């Protein structure tokens, strides 16, 4: 191996290293970082979501049974990469992607004075819904309807309805989280009850949801993580 | 001279010429001798195959992974279909993907065994600390590669494991939401998620893995295989014998400060 | 270029064995080539054969195409995440989930990195450093027990 030659570093050399290093370093770190962190910036700085802030139809209220929940599937469009809105607007043939959510809907259940379960299904729904609904009917339905995300509040597994002798419960198959028919926490490792979608009932007797959770309180809606 | 022996000596000459030429230009013969004739501990030779088995399995991963890329399509619409094609239509598709899948499983198991072996034989002790650290980095990289590979199938297993994994990540203090938004490429799982997991699984982490494997092997060769304490039984016995003798002599000297055997021999 | 660590160039005969250099060369050695290479190749061949055989006996799984709106599917992790997933069951509620899912594993990884500096004694044999050995065995036992618990939970669950 050749002998080492150690020349001293002059002030100019040092300055050169500093300036050139800064230029190359900045060009090779800042744009790439912004490039890969784009979605994080969009969501947190510009407050954008991949799912457009619209109402999406879930299904008719008339099909929800009195004492059991019913699951509907909602296809939320997702604006990401090749299914992005702008790409589609350009008129390019592109497969629009969706994120499908299972939505559990049920009538509110309350425990009466004698411990019996009361299902708050509005009487006009029980006797057959006749659209269009009046404003009072819409208010009554809205007050007594549960519109729950199937994503377990623990680790996001899909919860299922288990029929039991005295009604039933929502069970998460991953770690055994249990919720009642209103989505309230009953047992297991979840930190809270099931998440409710922000929803509204319209005159056509259908439920419409946004892709966001109504977590109550003054925090406003929360964007669902993951799905 | 017969024709056969003539051809043989000509071939030998040609071989020698090529070896000399390469040695002069690239030092390959010296390098190969370094690589091949390093003395390694003898007694636990079979146990030390765990490390090389890990290397072999990672090589299999790289090889079959590159092959799978000839058919795999990283998009939500076609990922599943392309894997279905690999499994049912492509020649030896079942084998290539099977090797990728099974060697990944073996890899995780063998890494665990390799680590346990090094831990319980004390192979991480000075001067080999850095190699243990590099090994832990390799372990983490392999685990993350295994996790990101699962999602690429875009089947029920893969997607739901990813959903749960992201949900777990979202519980990270302070950075949870940002981390999973970065990984998913947005605030839901979707087309961007496949692209990102593909980039991470196929390029980013393997590219990071390769140099760390190089460092791991370099450090291994620099300090030699430690093996286990059983490889040093005789040397340890000699050391203890010497230490015992020294203590004994110090005791005999009865109070005179101990200055070491050799020094005293000079003085006498 | 390759450079051996210091202190190994001295011939065996001139070496005085001290606490420092006792582990510098083993009692008995073999050349890496051909014996060790042969052993390595043997194990690698076995693994490759096992991979090939398993590819056909139990092909790499491909379940139904992704459906995020299912309510009948049971997500299960891969076997090497079993112990981690099982561990999460023991950390319910908001405060504990983030503790069990992220903080505990992070601390564990940091400790794993620090192992060479946590156990700096001169002796390498596991019988000569009982504390480290007991900790190591405990970690292995906890991981294996968690895996077993996860397996039993998965077997006992009513299924899809």
C-alpha cells in the first residue's frame, strides 16, 4: 500500500468543504424529505384528507331490525397516487380506489327501571318507513340511531355481532374486546367504546356518513386512523 | 509426450497465467487465501453454521425476491392478481414464491437461534461489542422487512396484519400519527400504501441491510470467530495454573512486596 | 483492506497467556476452507431442500383479495409476532396500550443494543455469569410462553 500523505487543511479548504457540503447536503436532504413526507404534510399542515369531505350513503333505516345491529358497507373514494382527484379530472382512464368500511347500525338500547332492555326503535319505522320523512321523524331517528365503525377501538380488527340468549354483544376476534349494542365498552383491552361515524338521516330515509368519527366533547370530529 | 498430458499441462499453464494476471491486477489470490484459510475454532464447528445459514437464507431472499419482481405488480388492483398468476401460471412460480416465503420463516427462526447462541456463549464481549450492535440492527431490519412484505400480497391476511400494525404504531407517544401517515402515504390505507411498502420492502431496507451484512462479516473476520468458552479450555487452564503459581510464590516470600516472577529471577 | 486485530500476529510459543489475551486464539482450529465451508454448505443445503419441499407440501399462502369491509375475518399475525401480539393483551386502556405496544419494546431494543456494556465481565461461559444467563433464559421463557398462549388462544377461538 502506498504511503499516506497528510497535507494540512487550510482555512480556504475548510471554507470550501463547508460551503460545498452545505449545498450538496441541502439539495440531497430537504427535497427528498419533503417528497416522502408529502402525505404527512398534507394531512397535518394543510389539513387535507384522502377521503373527500362529503356525505356517503350507508343504507335505508327501514332495514335495521329492532333488537339486532345491521352491517352496511360504505365505499369511500380514496385520493392517493394514481387514484388522485387531479389525475381523474385530467380525463385519464384510471381505476378509482376506494376504502371500504363496514358500518354497524342499530337502534339505541336502554336499560329500563326493572333492568329490562328497551329498544328505542321509532314506531313509524317499525310499521314500515314511508319516505319522505318529516323533520320530527328525522330528529327522532337521529336521536335513537347508533352508526358505529366496525374497526375495534383497540387494534382495529373488524368486530362482529355475537348472538346470545339475552340479546348479544359486539366481539373483537383479535383480543376479545367486548362492546354492547350501543357500542359502549363492556370488557377486554380496548381503551374506549366503538367509534361512531358523523352521520345524518335524510328525507329519503337513508343514513349518510362522513369518513370521520364523532367522538363527542368539544374536540370536534376525529379522522379515523388506518381505515 | 502424449496429447492428453500435453493438453493438461497447457491448461495448467493457462490457469496459472489467469491466476497470476488477476493477482497482479486485483490481488484476488491473496484475498481468497485470506478469506478461505482463516483459522476458525474447531470444537463447535457445527454450532457456528447458524451464522452462515442466516447469510444463506438472506441470499435466498434477495435472489427469489428479485425473481418475483419479474411478475409482481405493486398496485391495489393488480397485486393480488399478479401473485395469483405467479402461484398458478408461472413456471415454478410455486417454488420461487415458496422459497421466498419459507426461507423468510426459517430466517426469523435461525436469527433467533444465532442470537441466543451468541448471547449464551458470551460472544458479544470485548472486543466484539460492535458486531453485536450491528447484529441487532440486522435483526430489526429483517423484522421490518418481514412485516412490510406481508402487506404486498394485498390479500386478507396481509392487509389486516397491516391495519393492526398501523393501529399499534398509532399508539406511539407523540409521533404515532405521523409515523403511520408516512407509512400509509395518507390518512387511510390505499394505493399509496402499496407503493410505499413496496419501496421499503424491495429497495430501502434491503439496500440498508446489505452494507450492514458486510460490516458484520468484516468485524467477524477482524476479531475471528469467538465461538464458545469451550474453545479456550486449555488456554484458560494454563492461565489459571500460572496465576496459582504466582500467588503461591507471593505467599512464600512472606511479606516481601511482590514484583513478578521474571523480575525476581533477574535480581537473583 | 483486511487488517487483523492487533496482538494476533505473535507465534503461539512466545505468547504469555494473560487475562487480556486468553480468548485471542482457540486451542484447536481448523481452516475455514474446506471443513467449515463444507459444514456450512451442508446446513444450507438442508435448509434449501426444506424450503423447496415445503413450497409444494404447504404452498405460500394467498388468501382472498383484500376486503377492508369484512366483519367475519379474523386477523392473525405471523408466528414471529405472536408473542408481541399476546403481550398487548396484558396492557389494556389508553395509557397502557401505548406503554405495552411501543414503550416496552423500545426499551427492550435499547437494552438489547446495550448488552455488551451491561455485561462486561471477563468470563464468557454462561455458567460463570449467572445473572446474565438467568436474564437471558427469562426472556426466552417469556417469549415462548407468550407464543404458547397466543397459539392456544387462536386454537380456542370459534374461528372465521
